[in-house]
């Protein structure tokens, strides 16, 4: 008999596992293919997907053309470029057919769809209407030329436009490049006789997503071939690194289709979290679901989400291999779904809600039906129950059971105690991490100190989580090490089964950790891995090795996915969100999932060791808090998002600077004060402004404006610039009423509201009224309410209208007050830097200001600078 190892020695022995498993999981999680450069594979002489070609398209769009915000000249340039590109593919198609003497069955059709429309677009529980004039989509359909092939199609979509302050290289020029490259390769394969379109493939290069999905709405509601779509694949990006994640698969059929991709990366967990709606994100996929009622796959690049919708969303920051990964999967899906062997046709009769558990793990893709899942999980539960019952050794046979303990039996009473220890542990971890979060954000005023590295929060909140978990055990009393292991097995297998029974497949995460634990305990019981001590079979470190490996692997993958998403997100969810507490809780919970055997391990060595560990962890936590408190949350690649509007109120002639941030990091107030002392001629203090439905200054960003905490600075109106005012320059908004008719008898007024906005884009109006009827949709709310209507139109379109019937009396005796705002097309920094002269005084101010920001903040702030006009009209 050997002496049992102490805690330090045991940890050292386990160290290779504790370090190696997460290391492997991280490597696997982020692994990407080698990028390919050549267009033609030199071995096979067949066309192949080239990352170089994809990125050159993305670069052309995002740098040669630039910021393709809906309504700008660059947006129109993107449209023209796209049309040229697909026409080149069409010519290639025709050449292939011609040169094959008509043998190749291939047809490429091109549309430049132009259309106007409106739709309701609720977001963040705000009711909102979008209207658009003459927006465009570029559509390419590849089929075999027969009506049969054209009548069922798979759609693939990416958006050509970029959002307000971003050149949009990853979001979404990258996907546009991927689609072009897929089309080129497909035509090439057809030419070589290696592929023939059974069902058609529709490439939708939609030119208005960031204006709230107008392009996909236009296609879905007005395009002549929209009704042939049976499945939709959407390509997006909210980041620039890592493999492309499948985060929505809305049917059995599409999960099956996805199993054909060469590099699967997705899990039912992401799918279920996204479809629960808690993430407040949205893609074009919503329009395809809503207006085409089709199923599909929604995929996006999600790593390094710091650059999402920022100036630095540039090709140089897209990680090598990202484009290749996206393209390899996209092409495989298109080739599969367009083949007559796929189940695309069956989708004509409708699709079935997903009832499949799927996940990619260490490079493999697993999928099995919910039925199989139930059989697996219930079997494990039964085995676990049996195992626990049979192997139970009464820790205190001398004591007689009484009360509740007697009722359920000593076996289960012990498991309940083990369970209580776990619950206390998880609670303790949450408390420990949140105490540190509170101290950091409220006492030390160093919130979000972990922001610039996704995983640094593990360092800050990991030790206090563990300390909290261990402290809780000091209150729990002595529990046998083996009991803790069996009760963990029990709770995991029980919840895996119960959650699956309720139809939620994400519980696969529990099964994945419970099953190896079961094996590990069985091996222990059979004596293979047990130590034979004086008390009979004792738990050996092998049990820990076998039981802890899976949690480390799956837990690390889960942590990667969650932190990649949530840490950068805290930079844009508003100053009121308790970012530190959210992240601290995530660390505590995912930590509890990843190292569940920490508790049995603590009980293995008893109270003395646990107390010492708590003290050590406490000291470590304090030191780390000091270190983190000295860190700047931001740096030049993980910048603070700052929103700056130069607002010219054409009703009052005043000019204001509106400044807002979207995060809760400290230092914003002093930054605003610095701006005020630099730019407010009168030396006034900046005024903090309330953000609500009635703050129309920020309506160009509505409803995202709800996340902003804005300040206002009075700008002296420089007399030298008086002649440059928007009114003088003819760049302003007027709101008027036409076909105005008051029906006293019915108590109604009907009118056409006309918004003229030469040189101004993204106009937005807001008003209070009881609307009975309008041309936006068929059911305006039947009450007096505030309405927001936003417009996004093609370059040069400077008029939109909406017909209204409203209930009298109106809010004022003079008529209906309408708040309006918009952005001057030529006054957006840095998008319009190259032609700043045309932007007048606003652009001169922005140029100075941008340089000032760069200097005072050391490049840690990315300001979005926009010249706006606004005012109020009574119609
Ligand atoms: C929209 O475009 C069409 C032609 O593409 C044009 O005839 C029409 O006048 C445009 N609409 C507006 C409001 O400019
Ligand atoms: C949409 O498709 C689903 C599944 O095929 C079907 O059950 C549902 O009735 C359809 N809804 C509409 C509005 O067509
Ligand atoms: C503004 O324009 C008016 C006439 O258009 C001109 O008389 C005046 O000198 C201009 N003022 C400045 C400051 O340029
Ligand atoms: C007024 O109400 C009557 C009956 O309710 C209806 O027939 C008529 O069309 C209404 N007039 C207007 C202008 O809506
Ligand atoms: C412009 O000024 C008017 C009058 O003070 C005010 O009601 C309106 O909200 C202002 N609009 C903007 C966009 O600043
Ligand atoms: Zn996008």
C-alpha cells in the first residue's frame, strides 16, 4: 500500500491534463484550412476556390469603393460593380455552352432588381417601420436552362452594402467574394462536365441589409423568381477570425444538408440560443423566413467581433483561412442542394422543425435524432441510478436513518447531500465572481478591465469563482468524495434526460460529460482504476483523469464560443448594462461546467486543505484586481465605440454636437468634458441628455439609439459658415402634406406625408398620432401612439411618401408635429474623407476632431462622425 498523494502533488500529476486538454480544444476550435491562391488546381486542372480571389473582391469593395452605406454614391458604385461581375460570369456561361456545341446544359440569368416598398421591422421590442425607394439587388441564377430545374432553387445570400461607420470588408464583402468565387467554380465545373445544375442556384447579392434588411425584403416580396426558392443560405459576419459558425438551421432537411460540408462548425446549442431571441441579433434570414416561409442555414464569421461595424473592418484584419473555410462549406452546400439527389424538392411540401442533436467536436460532426437522444440519455440515467444503488457504501453504517433520510433511503439521501454541495458550489462561484465584479466596477471604478482580450476575464474572475465555490463547501460539512462523484453523475444524467424530454437538444452538453464520468466510476468500481487503501477501494487520480477530460474539452469549446461573442458585445450594449456582472457570471457558470470535479477533489483532502486553498485564491484575486484595475479597457485594435453627430437644427438654426458611447467603461464623462472644452466656444459644460422615444436627435440610429448614453454640446454657429448651412446648400429635409383632407363628420384627416430630402440620406421621422390607416402595413396600432418611420433609398432618390388616415383631434391645434432627421450624404467621416471639401463645415470639424481623438486617446477610440440635419415641422 502506498501513501496517498497530497493536493499539490496530485495537481502536478494532473497538470498535463488540466493544461493539455484546454489547449487541444482551443486549437481545434479555431483551426482553419490553408488558404489557396491558384484559380485552377494544377493537379486536376479543375477550377478551385481561391481565397486570394475572394479577398481581392472584398478589398475592391471595401477599399477601392469604400463605405457602401445605403444611399451614398459608393453604395451605387458597389451596385454597378456587382452587376458587371455577374455579367462576366454570365458571359463565361454562354461561352461554355457555345464552345460545347450546346452539349453543356447551363444557363446563367442576371437581374438588376429595382423596387420600392415598406415593411414593419420590430426590433429590441420597439415598433418600427422601414420604407425604401428604388433600392436594388443583383441576382444571378444558374440552372440547366429547363423550367424543371428553374422551378426549385436554393438561394444563397450576402449583402453588398456596409453599415454607417464601416467599410464592411468582413461584413459582408467577404461573403460577396465567396459567392462570386462559388459561381465561378460552378461554371468551371460545368464546363469540365463535372457538375450539372439539377435544381437552380440563385445568388442574391442584396444591396441593403444594414438599413434593416430592405434588400432581402425587396427580393422576397417582389422578385419574379422568389417563389421558386426552397431553401436559403445566408452568409454573414460579425467578426474577422475563426471558422464560420452555423448558428441557425431551421429544419431537419437543412441539418442533413449541412452534414455534407467538408468543415462543419456548429452546434445545436448556438442554434437554440439564437432562436430563443435573447441575443437581439438579426440577419436577412429573418426576411426569407417571414416572407418566403423557407427553411435554411444562417452562418457567420464570429471571432474577434471587436471590429464588427467599425472602421477597421478591413481585409488586412481578416484572418487567413477564414475565406477558404467559408467558401469550402458554401460550395459544398450548393453542389449538394442543387443536385437531384438532395432533398430540396421535398421542401416544396414544407419542412420539419429540427429534431436532431448535432455538434462538431474535435473536428468531427455528430448528429442523431431526438429519439436516439432520448434513448441514449434515458439509458444512461437508468444505468447511473442502478450503479449508484448497487455500489453505495454507507459512510456511517452505525447511524440509523431517520425522517426524510429514512423515507428515501440512505443511498438517495447521500446523493441529495452531494447535490446540495454542488448547488452551494455553483452559487458560491457566482457570488465570488460577482463580488469581484462589484468591487471592480463600483468601488475601484475599473469596469470592463478585461474588455480587450476575450479570455482575460477568466484570469480575473476564475480565482474568485473557485474561491467562492470552495468557501461554500466549508459550510456544507463532510461528504464522501465518492458521493460527490455519483451525485454529479446523477444530476447530469437526470438533467440531460429531462431537458431532452422537453425538446431542447442543448442538453447534449450534459450527456457529453456524464457519460465519461459513468465510465470512469464503473472502472473505479470494477477495481481497474481504484486504489486499494485501508478503507477498501479508494478513488484514484485515474478517476479524475477519465472523468475530467471531457468536461475540459467541451467546456473549453463552450467558453471559447461564449466569450468570443459576449466580451466584445459588452462594448456595444449600452452603459447601463451590468457588463462586469454578466461576464463574471458567465465565467462562474461555464467554469462550474468545465471543472465539475473540483468539488470532489476538495473534499478528498478535507477542510484544512480547502481553507488554505480559499486563502490562497483570495490573495491571488486581490493581486489580480490590482493588476486589472490599472489596465485600460481599450486599445487600438479593441476600440471604444463613440458616436458623434453634428446636428444642424434647421427649425431653430442652432448647431449641436451630440456625443454618445455604447459601453459602461469608465472615462466617458471626462472624455466628453475634454471634447467640450475643446469645441464649445462658450466653455459650457456638456449636458447629459435623456434617451427615450422622444429624443429624436438620435433617430438615425433608432432603435439602437436605446443603447446610447448621450451628451449634448452647444456649438457656436460660425458666421463664416452661415452660407454653408444645409439650407443654403440645398441639403435639407422638408416634410409636407399633400392631398390633405379633413372629414369633420368622421373625425378623421387623410393626407399624404411627403418627405423631400435632397442630399440627405437615412431620413427618419417620428410623430404622435392615432393612425387609422396607412400605406405601411394593414394594422397600425389602434391607439394614440408614437410612430417611427425610417427610410433608406438608392443614391439620388430624394423623396418618399406615406399615406395616412389619422383620428382627429390632433395633438396641437395647428396640426401634426413631425420630428425629422437625416444624414448629409457628403458629411460622413471617415467614409467621405476622399471628397471632404464637398462636406463643408461639418467635414472640416470632423477632420480636426478625428485627429484630436487619435491624439488624446492614443487611437483607442473609433468615433463615428456624422453631419446631420433635423428639425420639426407641423403639417
Ligand atoms: C425608380 O426607378 C425607376 C427606373 O428604374 C424610375 O423610373 C423612377 O422614377 C424611380 N423612382 C423614383 C422615385 O425616383
Ligand atoms: C410555412 O411552412 C411551414 C412548414 O412547411 C408550414 O407548416 C406553415 O403552414 C407555412 N406557413 C405559411 C404562412 O405558409
Ligand atoms: C453669404 O451669401 C450672401 C449672398 O448670397 C453674401 O452677400 C454674403 O457676403 C455671404 N457671407 C459670407 C460670410 O460669405
Ligand atoms: C366616413 O364614414 C362613412 C361611414 O362610416 C364612410 O362611408 C365614409 O367613407 C367615411 N369618409 C371618409 C372620408 O373616410
Ligand atoms: C430642433 O428644434 C426644435 C425646436 O426646439 C425641437 O423641437 C426639435 O426636436 C429639434 N430637432 C432636432 C433634431 O434637434
Ligand atoms: Zn452584415
